[in-house]
């Protein structure tokens, strides 16, 4: 599933998360270092929401247990500081985000049915 | 039990690049004048620069979880003030002595680290949180010495809080609860102290040793700090080595040093022969087999082997020890130190204790071993604090590392199990005060500025 023109580049202030929620999806987009990233609004540690988290360069820090993820690949950079199954924390689900010539952002969610149902891990 | 004096650990030695950093061969207390003359309180970096330097240094917490310090500081710094810094020197692990050694003998290196943290995150209050009376007195004296010296300019308020020495008192939510006048017992999370801690303000709770490393980082820089230790957990760490070794005490090693080298510094296994195993992390990290001597002492490397380094307390178990007896004694410790707030912890730690006692007494059948493993899975992560995980670690490590020994105990009485192990698995004098505790009975607080 592809979400077309979900936001305009001008709406995105640097490093501020924009939450997009609709039927079967809940994700965040963010502009950082002149690049737009899109990712599932669900921390792979406990499944908690991520839209209050912090982004710096391409690193997302979850506000719950301070785990860090690379926004380009989704990989875990720092495991959570505590909580259940800290070391089993999987990667963040990231999606392809494109910006067209007019500055509109589109997000390719891929297999959205899978994402909507199961755990992110 | 507030204010009891605990044993003063002897120093054993150091294996680092460029010698000792935190440890010094001394029995006395380093005064303000002495610390200053040796280059203390002349920090080159202050304010936001400290956070940058810390991030490059890659310092990880020494209180147990080895979490990257800079990330936690950033989380506190970006929340609205006022903010607090807590030096966590409660040291609830009975086999650990590093934090009390630092506060008794080198209080200023810890206080300088706390001042650097306060300047980096914009905190106006520092709490020094301790269970050991001499450490508390030394901290108070350090605060008074700082106050008397005007050359450092304005510094945050420094308060010393003393609590009874219990296992859960060092957990970070217990810490902020006790500082706020309550009993030193964990609370549910969220909020976590970095969100809402002492007096409802964002609070940085940091282990005393971690802050001592911070003082060295602000003085000599990240590059120097990274000159010892592994890439992913750089620097040195303090280990308290005890149990069946010839010279028990404190050791400072570069992370990644093999346990074999540390054991040699401690004079080897008492009575000779190969060790039966090691209890790690104090009691929290589980029991590891003799193979551990060749593993690097580093959180990540040990974690992949299922062993928790925790706060760096390592108990050597001599050839004559039975690991089942050791596990049963640690199981009993966790059941006794449960703060009786969470049903799963009260019932789970008691069930684990009972099952381990049955195994020790030769009364277990194969189903009991499976049951033991199930209990461990059931309690893990289910308490308000991680105490039940400590009990689970002991069970799981015992079954994983010593399957033959466990099998030999099923339905059979082990004579070595009859030998008491209290000499190497010490208990705590105090238990968590769980009901009817009046805060003023469980803590004493002194404001020194
Ligand atoms: C049951 C329990 C007991 C703890 N006891 C201590 C303690 O005695 N000292 C300590 O520094 N941290 C202790 N911790 C860890 C603290 O909650 C906290 O993570 C630590 O002080 C943070 O410091 P660090 O990041 O410098 O390691 C304990 C944790 C748990 C779950
Ligand atoms: S898990 Fe146990 S020790 Fe921790 S708060 Fe609950 S009852 Fe207390
Ligand atoms: S929920 Fe994100 S780190 Fe735990």
C-alpha cells in the first residue's frame, strides 16, 4: 500500500515527528538532515508508541526506555535501558519515503496487512 | 539499621593501560586540598561540552545495566527544570564494595563527577544516597570542604541521604522515593526518574563509580578515557572480588581483561585447584562455570554467554563448593529481600527458594527441575523492579551451566551441599521495611548546603 501525498515538505519542521494514523496504519514521518524518514509508530521493544520520541540526525531515541534506532535501516543502535527482553529488541520497521518535485511526501507501506495485525518484531 | 558501618575492602591491584585511575593504594581519606593539588576540580570542560565529551567517551553505567550514560543525561537535560542529580552509592549487592570504598577514600572524585553532571544537564541539586555510615560522613565532609572553598564559584546544593542497607534500596525508583521522604522501596514505572524523579523533577540517578569516571573524562578528555578497555564499553571498571580467593578485595581493570588475570591478582583459588564456578554481578548475574576464567570481563561479551556482570562483584567458588548450595543460598537471599509489594515477586521468589532447597536437600525429582525452570520464566520481568529477574538468573544459569551437577542432585543427597556457604554468600543485616514504615524511621537526611 502506498500513501500518496501524506504531507508537504513545508509542513515538516526539522526533527519534529508527524504522526499519520488511518485505517490499518499508524506511522511517523520526520525530516532530519534534509531527508524524510517514515517508520512504524510502535517501538519494537514493548510495542509502545513512538510519536513522543526524539530524533537527532538519523537516530531515533524511544521516550520509554531510551533505546536508539537508525532511521535509515531501522537497526538497533542502543538496547533499552531496562524492561522485558531488552536484548531481544528487534529492528524498527521503516518505510520508503519519497519527496516529489513539488515537495509532496509519499510513503510506501509495502505489506500493510502484515503490519496492521502482527507484532512488529 | 541506618548508618551501619560495613567492612572496608582492601585493594588488590590493577590491570589497566597507564595504571590505576580510580583506585589508589590508600587507607586514609583523600582531602579536598589533596585532591585539588592532584589536578581535581580544574575541569577543562563544563556545561554542554561535558555531554559532548561523554558521548565521545562512550561511558556506560557501572551500577548494573551498563546503559550509555550520555543518552540518559540527554533525556534529563531536554526536560524542563528544575533538575536533580543523584549519586547512587547505596550498593545493595552484598558482595560489592566499590562504591563505599570510593566515597570513604576518594569522595571528591565522585563529587566532581556529580558537579560535572549537574553542570551538563542544568541541575541545581545533588543528592548523595548511601547506606554506609562512614561513606555518608565522608560525603558530608566533602560537601563542607567544597562549601568552605570559594574559588570554585557557585555550586549546586549537595545533600546526603542515608538509608538502611537493603537490596532494593538502590533501585532507582526506591532512590527517588526515599529522597522524597518515603520508604526506600521501588515504585511502578512509568514515570521513570529521568522523566519525574526527586520532588517530581527530572532526575539523573547515576552510580557513584560511573560519576567518578565522569570526573576523569572532564579532566583528561574522552581520548584518554578510551585509551583503556574495549571499544563498545571503554575505560576501566572496579571489580569486587571475594569468596574463595587468597586476597579478596577491589581491583580496577580495563574492560575486556580476562577473569584469569583478575584471579591471579587475587592470589588464585584458596585451597588450590580449579574453581567450581563464579557468582556474578553480586548475586544478580547468575552462577557461571569454570570456563568463565577465559572470557573477557565486559558486559556485552558476558551477556552473550548468558552472564550478567552487574555492578562488577565476582565471587570465586572454590573446588570444594557445591554450586547447588550456592544457588539455594542466593535464592533464599532474594526471597528475603523481596519488598513484598508485588504478588508475583513474593510468591515467585518463595517458590524458587523452596525448589532450590529441595534440590539441595536431595528431595527433588525431575519434574521439580522443570518446575524450577518454569518458575524462572514466570517471574522474569513481572515485578515493579527487577529483583525477581535476579532469582530467575540464578536458576537459569545453574541449569544451563551445570546440567550434570543438577542431574546428580535429583533424588540424591549431596554431602558437599551440607557445607554452609554463608562465608562466601553473605547476607544483608536489614530487610526492606514493607508495612507500617514511618519514613523518618527508615531514613535520615542531612542537608549540607
Ligand atoms: C533490585 C535493584 C537494585 C539495584 N541496586 C543498585 C545499587 O545498589 N546501586 C546502583 O548504583 N544501582 C542499583 N540498581 C540500578 C539502578 O536502578 C540504576 O539503574 C543505576 O543506579 C543507574 O546508574 P548507572 O547508569 O550509573 O549504572 C539496582 C537495580 C535493581 C533492579
Ligand atoms: S518486584 Fe519484588 S522487590 Fe521489586 S518492588 Fe516488587 S515486591 Fe518489591
Ligand atoms: S518501549 Fe521503546 S525502548 Fe522500551
